[in-house]
């Protein structure tokens, strides 16, 4: 993951309502293992986040200047340091106007992953950590917490520059601190939602379910293809990428790689060629879960028809291959 540029500024905002103090770095961080570790930890945490939004830039204006500054930087008329300083000053201004105590260290990282260029912008907090020195004494230090992030966005620079019709080249965390808390950061990025991630994922799963039924597959083939779909979707969420309809079609059926994609397009589900995968929606599809009157039942969807049989008329489930721990408990009750 080559890092082209990385810099960290600080917005010191006290909860007592006093004006924010802005500390701007004069130069980018030199290449180091620490930078690589920080970015890797951040990406692991960011990719695992559920409920992210996907969108595109608002047209450049006084209210949404970041995309203009970024374009100048990518065109070579503004350095990365200048771009990041202008952006942080504007973020501080929005923070003051929002009257929020949400300061921290502002990370800007421009890097390449595979053949794609990205820009990550995130607000990081410092945390107290404890370590042991060479004399085995405990020492307390402060470090940046790249694993607990609530304000962050990632811009697919390659997609933004090369696909004028794209509506999903920006992803951002939908924070849990209330709409006001994360909306100022979304305004800072200048991002509008362009794609409904959960809705797109539900439509994809509906198309897949209809495809399996239309192909009249047996239980084993259905289970195999469902696992393939889930593995592919989970991999995309882990790397923070988009699912590609044609690529998914190929992995579902290597012998007939266009079958699912042709089916989805012919049935007019309205799926984009590339679509974000919502992790929560995938996890819900992965398992059947129900609770009632002290009974909790949960199993992976691909087991239906093999180890789990559902009698719709009788409203019963038949389970096969019970866990040894459960059978031992049941035997002891007799």
C-alpha cells in the first residue's frame, strides 16, 4: 500500500466553549513503518464499520470548497501540504459554527491500493496506553487511536477523475453521535449521498435469490452458490471495495460466468455495474435468527435444506447434526 503523502494537523477544542486552537503541520510526514501501521490500522477499522454512506461531491462552491482544493492539488497547482492546511482551517471553522467539542488530530493520507488511488481524511483521538520499558517498569504513553474512528471519509480518486457518472466514489462513516455530530464533517467533505448501500445490497440479494429459483438448483448447488456470494461480499467489505456485478457473476458460476449478470440485467432490478456492499445487510442474509418464550434459534442460511429442514405447513424445524455439547446436556437431563 504505497503512501504518496501523509500529514496530521490538530484542532484543540475544549468542552468549556472556548475557541478552538489550530495547530498546523509545516510538512508531510516522512515515510516510516509508523505511518504504514497507522494507515493499516485505520483501514482495518474503517472497512469493518457498518452502515457507511456512499456518495459524490456537491458542485464546488463557497459552502463546499474541498473538492476544488483537491482538484488543484491533483493538477499540481497546490501542494499536498497546502491542500491539507486549507482543508483543516475550513474544518475548524465548521466545527466552531456547529458549537461541538469534537476536536482531535486530522489525518490526511493519499495512497495507492492495487491500481486505485485513494484519499482518506479522518479525525483521530489520542488515548492513554500502558507499556513496559526495558527495566520491566510500567509506563503510560499517549497514542493515536486509529481503531475507534467516528469521523472519517475515503475518496476514490481514480473513480472521481475517470468516471464522471459515478455517484459512489466517496464513502463516509455515519456516526452514532447524532446527525449534527457527523453532518458537519459531511459538509466539510462536501459530500451528498448518491447510493443507498443497504437498499442496493438488498436488491442484489433479491436478484440472487430469484436467480437460484429460476435455475431450479438443488439444495447442494444453492448452498454452494450462496456461500460463494457471501464470501465474495464479505471480502469486498473487508477491503473497502465495491462489488462488481460481472465479477460476482463469474465467481458464482465459473462454467457460465455471465449467467447471473445477464439475469439481473434482463429482469431490470436496476443494479449498478458496481455497488457498495452493506455489511449489516449481508450479515442478516447470512443467518436466520428468532427468539420466543425462552427459545433462541439461529443458524446460517446455507444450512437450510441440509442440516435444517423447515415444514411450513406444520411450522416446525428439523435439525440434524446437533453439537456434541448440546446433546451431552440433553442426555444429562433424562
